[in-house]
């Protein structure tokens, strides 16, 4: 544990893009990219990479288990964040990390706690009351597709390029295939849940861009700690306003879901993420986004017997293909660019 914590926190003084339980945002520039690794450390890091994808990909399964066991959305989010925050506080205290002194930074972190933690977590949890966890995991993987146009509007060094346009078109075709806009689904309430999942992806994308513009100069665990902490406060306020968390009874499956989501999905996964950031850099680590729908679909099918139909397979393939096109490395012709700095 000591080794994992210390290696997770030995990073440059640069805050990474925000992370959710299953955030698939693009890499944050400024981190070192590829480092010389020994074969042993490389094998270990690949195992941690797969484990990170599993932990974040499994979040959708355990959200579904929690809501099916009777947990209300804000209450489930509050409980998982409470456990995750406790773990992060322990780690940051153990490492003696210093908190920011500028009150304006806390305002930015409060905004991130709302748009990158509380809002998307609540939307995903609410949506999974009526849709399968497999669909939730796939639509969440579209975060990079929404990040591209938002970043082009607000970040001067983000450009719209030919491969990004192609990726956006392919990826959004995947979203259309998955959502379908079937009148029968609208009547059943499924379309509202699907739109909530898309809203969560947009919220994550906005959080990524906001962090890149406003959050700088912090040790990487501090934004994670503060975002989860502020997200916890907002979610708890909503839970006590609209739900009755004090009257909660936790059946075994609900308790398992909360502990898994808090301890592993919202806590331990951060340690793995920052360990990989240190060893691999942001670009390579961001490839974990490709694993989320893979684990999300596999777990939903195997554990909950959710259906795996042609529409889900095609939509998933189009979204992952679109994200791959967006992230291709061949040099791209710029189609549009902001002329002035943001």
C-alpha cells in the first residue's frame, strides 16, 4: 500500500483532467508521455491498466445492482462518495499533500465537483433504474466525442481537424443507433434515461474542458480529493432534500454495490490511475477509456443476463471507432481554429 500511494503521488505539479467513475475524457497535455520501463514494471503496469478498466467498467454493473436493490439515486451517489472520500482523505493525509490556499481555486473545484461528479453520477444512477448497465457503459464511453467540439469553442489550442470530424460523425452515428428514438421507448420512459446518459457524457466533457482551463499547479491527488468532497456535499444535500436516506435499509446486494463503488470505483481506482500517469503519461493512460464498454458489456451480460443484441454491438463498434479516429496520431489538416487565446 505504501509503495502504491507514494508512486501514485510522485507526479509533476500539474492537475490532470477530471475523472468520474468511468470518465473517458481525453488526455491532459503537460504530463510526460512515454517513459522507459523495465519489462517487469511494464508487465505490472499493464496488469494495473486492465484492473483500472475493470474497476471503472464494473461501476455500471454495481450501480444497476444498487438501484435494483431499492437504493434511490442521490442516496446511492452520496454513500459511494462518502466511502471514496474517506479513502482519498486517508491517502492524502498519509502523503502529507498540501491543500491549495487560494479560495478561487476552491470555487473552480466546487464547479468540477458539481459537473464532473455530482451531476453525471446522479444522471447515470437515475438512468440505470430503467435501462441496462450495458447501454450505460457504452454511452458513457462517448465522452471524448463531446469533448472535441466543446474544447474547440473554449480552448485556443484545440483545433477541429479532418480526423476529428470523421470520428465525431462515426461516433455520433453509434449514439443514434443505440438510442434509436423509438416512439415505443419514449412511451416506456427509456428514451429519457438514454438522454440522461448522454447528458452525463456531456457533463464529463464540460468538466474536462473546465479543468484544463482553470485548474493548474496542483498536485494531482488534490483535485481528485476536492472534487469528490464537493460532489459528496452536493449529493448529500440533494439526498436529504428529495429522498429519505436516514430511513435507509441496506440489503446485502445494496451494501455490496455501495462498498464496491465507493472503495474501488471511486477510491482505489484513483490510486491506480495516478500510478499509471506517473509511469506512462496521460496519453497512454487515457486509452483505458476503450476498456470501459468492453467490461461494462461483459459484466452486464454475464452477471445480470442483460441482452446482447445487434444494435448494441453495432453502436458500441461505431462509438469506439469514432473515439479511435478522434485520437489517431497521423498529422491532421486543421479545419477550424480559434484565432485568439481563450
